[in-house]
């Protein structure tokens, strides 16, 4: 008698990659987000050569709480991407890196969380004028 198929819901995600898969997914998402930020940043900075008045208007439009919270997400993305990049380097070049990749992933999340806990209140006080 054939063994019954297990549903995706009973086993977690479709890929069941655990820490390695989530590290890969988050690294790609943060990398793409940083890329698009840099693209917009280069374009709005280049605007100063076209029209300083337009550049000033764009810079003024960035001074609002929505953009301030966006900056918080940007710092979080850059921080995670950098720390996870160091973890990837260790996995690639350290002899026992693959054996400890899960522990290093949780270490990356821990260090990232501590850094964000330190940054977030100070940044939000500046954004909301506190």
C-alpha cells in the first residue's frame, strides 16, 4: 500500500530549506531593495545638474514620516545584508563554515536585532521630532 502524501502545511514551507533557505531569500530581497534605493539615489542626486530648484524640491519631499520609516527599513536591509554577507564569506572560506552555518545565521539575526534596537528609537525620535 503506498504511503499517503504529506501536505505542504504539515511540513512547513514548500522548500523546507530552514535557515539556509531563509538566509538566501532574505539576502536576495535585501540586495534587490538596496539596488533600487541606489538607483533612485543616483537619479535624484543627478537632478542637481539639471535643475538645482528641482533637486531642492525633491529633497524637501523626502522630509516626511513615511520616508523616515523607509530610512529605517533601508538601514535594516543594509545591516542584515552586510552581516549575512560576512556569514556567507565564512561559510565559503572557513573550513568548518558549512557545519556552523545555522548557528552563524542565528548569530547574524541576533547582532542585527541588537544593532536595530539601538538605532530605531534614536532614528524615530528624529523622524517624529521627539
